[in-house]
């Protein structure tokens, strides 16, 4: 439906679950903004530019959709870009300013998303997916032998807000928790109740489960490559719910294919959504989820609720939560 001339058009990208219009109240924008949600991902800049040509406002989730200068140049009607989160590395803020586009963000839930880390780790340890699949398909009754957590070593790469909570759950399971990062101190490790590994190599070689909780940056990009994965025990597991680029994806695929580690669980990928023919979709010893770490009711209510607030404030001439 084409909106009246007095209204603006707002596009919500990647609404995969078809919840954007129902999970929060958009009525504060009634009569001023008409919202359209797109449920499929646009895989190229050309597709995105064509789809968004008639929109004045765009709401984008996380850092999945790049907004480079070339895209801003193709969207002359765009006035406001709202991104979930308060930092976004794939938006060209200088280009946005040059094209007269205001960029705003939203906050996230104050509760760190540790549940998925443990869902993946436990799923790996107890073979939940293959056992459930076999049960449903009348396959073998028990085909795996679960890995115990009590008494095993949990190695955490990163001991920040999320890593610290993951550590406390590991301690509750009776695990011996060690941690390492480039800035981690003995005092911080002791405060959380874990041991500080002297080096990354010590942590990788001594852990039964390794879980990554680091921010992506110049020092962490490619932190785990072929040499680092080779340090892990053959019976050890790797969990990554942080950023895909921290682990060399080709090296991980090789380690899984050749059985150099017992398994891995990942929620993040270099390209999202993951292409249908990507080898990680069929990799052995891999438990993979489609970047579900932030996909929760509380987070979505906050993202979309604050997107509505951002749009209303922009229309009032007083933008809030500006980025750039």
C-alpha cells in the first residue's frame, strides 16, 4: 500500500521470524510512518538498493547488512538509519553524514546472553542433536558416549561481562575454569574465582572445552588459526558465540573434517545468512545455530521498542542515541 504524501516509509530488514510488527507497539508512529518488514535477507547491494529505493527510514539488525558509501549514494530518500546495538562496524558514518542521513542505535538487554553458550556446550558434550535425530528417525538407541563436565577444564578466551558469567556456571558444574586474554590480570581472574593461564597456548593445550568471549578487533581477528587449533586435545571441544573472524574458518573446517578436535559449536559466521552450499552446513562434528545469541524476546522488545523511540525523536527534531 502506498502511504499518503504526509507519511514516511520505514523498512525493517531481516525480520526472519515475522515479529517486528507485533512484539512492540508501533502506534506512536501512526499517521506519520508506514512500516514494511522484509522477512528475507537481501544478498547483494543491488537487491538492497532496489528494495529500499522508496524508503525514508531503515531499521537494520546487528551488523549483518553493510551500509557503505556506495549504498547511501543509491538511497537519496533515506533520512534515518536505526541499527540495533550501540556500535556498528559496517556502517560508513562519514558517508551517512555526507548524504544527510542520521544514524541512531538501540541498547541491548542488560542480561548477558550466556544461555546459548551453555546450550551449545551441553549439546556438544552430550550429543543432543544426533541422539534426538536418531530417536525421531528410529535410528540406533544410544550411539554416543557423553563427555563429563565435572572435573574437566573449561578454558575461557576472555573474562569480561559474558565470560565471567560463563565461568560461574562452569564452576557450578564442578569444572576447573581457567581464562586468558591479552589484558587479563591475576587479580581479575581471582575475583571471578578462576585461574589465569599464562599464555593462550597454555589454555588451548590444557582445556577440555574452550569457549570464546572476546570482542573482535585487530588483536583478536584470526586469533585461532591452524597452529592454535593444533594445540587443542583431540578430545577437546571449541565453542564460539562471539565473532566468527576470531577463528580461521578454513582451519576450523579442516580440524573438524580431519577429526583433530572432538567437535565445535558455533553461532557466528563470516557470511550471514550462511550460503546454502557453504561447507560448514555439512561439516562433521559441528553443532551450528544461525546466530541466535541475541535473538530473544527481551532483546527484540528492546531493539524494536527503542527503534520506535528513535524514529519518534527524529520526527520531533531531537534525535536520540545517535551513532557515528
